[in-house]
């Protein structure tokens, strides 16, 4: 909304005083009625913007390239969170170092919501080697992310009943776009030879992505980035790459590339590019793939860039 203010000032000269008062009042109302929302990851920040539009002002704590597993809230984050009227986080222990802060805020009566809360447990993936923990990277599957969008929509409606129609309309339109994106991604992955649809990356951020788009996923570091890959795993993966003649493996935007570079050297396979894992890219940076244009700072850009990078390198 701030963008509208200078324009408003420029045209004030040619308006009668009463109209000026009305316009200023509308401008103030729009500011005053905006709901202050705070979100953790860039994916959630984008989702809230898509659904909320001008009715919400959303502040994201984590920027592009930030790893949510390791993220420790700064003092300024605590201030942002305490000013927010609604707080959204991913949940399923993605923000491992923020859990205590969220439960404290919740006990203090602050509305704190995990966007993954409404997802049926049967749709979640349980990692093989970690017990009592669901894989938190649900945004990899546009249809599961759509559940999170529905969750955000219902929560915003509850807090701002007057905006219900706006939230419903925007949400419906956005979910339709995600449906089309899902179909686009599947069509593209199908162009990779079936036995080459194998995605090897730093950590297991792509289990849902792989399941949604028909790629077998091999992560080197497990579902969190807190621990480094053990040597035995690296040797196994090098063998696996050689046996299956995997044409490329991938580094991730929010994880150190050291292990993947080492595997690339040891196995002789190339690094196929950088995938976005636990964060979106730079807002406003555009890429075009297969006739579609993507803003890398959006969730649609996350899917578009990752699909295109994988398809280009594995074909
Ligand atoms: Zn992760």
C-alpha cells in the first residue's frame, strides 16, 4: 500500500478539498485495517501474500538461502513476533530451534499456527532412519502445499471475517494456478528417460517433491542439515552413482555444497545445478522454462526452477 502514497500526493492538487479528505481517509483505513502477519520461511511468507493480498502486511523472518533447520531467532525477530497479530510457521519440527519460542508465545495468548497442522498424517512421509519425526518438507508437493494454503485461508478468515470473500476468491484462483503448475511439472519430468529419474541432493528435502513428480530421491544428509553426512554414506552414494550411471547430482541453495562437490569429484558425475530446497530465491529474478515465466521469489518459481534444472540435467 505504501507505493500508492506518493501517487496520491501528486494528484491532490487537482482535486476538491472534500475529495482529498475522502481519499486520505481511504488510504488510512487501508493501512489501519491491514492485519500484521509474521511468517518464518519464505514459502509461508509467499503463501500469505498470495492469499491475503492488500488485506495483510506480512513480515518474513527468514530470507532467501536461509536454512530453517539451523535458524536461531534474533532479538529483532522476537520483537517482530510480539508485534504480529498472527504468526504462521511450518511445523513438523522444521524450525527446530524456534519451537520453544513458539510455545512460549502461544502460552502468552498469541495466535500461533503451524501451516501443516491440517494435513492428514496418512499423507505425510516418515523418514526411514528417524523415528517419531515426520518429514517437514511438504511444499515439495503442490497438492500438499495446497492443504497449507487452505489452512492459511481459513485462519485469515477467522481473524478477519470482513475479508472472507477476498481470501476465498484469491485462494481459489491461486490453488487453480498450483494445479496447473503440478500438471506442467509432471509433463516435464516425463520427458526424462524412466531409469534416469533419480534425484541426488545434499539433504532429504525432496521426498515429497520426488513422490509428487515421479523422481526417486537419494539424500546424503538425512532430513535435517544439523548433522553432516557420514563417510560410509558418501562411499555408498558414489557406488550408486557409478552403478546407475547417474548423469548429474544437485547442490541446494540453503545447504553447503561441500559434500555434493566431493561426491561429484569421487564419482565423476557432474553437478547439474543448484536447487531451491528450504527457501525461495530472490524476488523479482525471472526465469522462463517451457514457455512459462517464473519469479524466483515465489513458490511457483521454486517449483519451476527445480523442475527445469532437474529435467535439463537428467535428460
Ligand atoms: Zn530441510
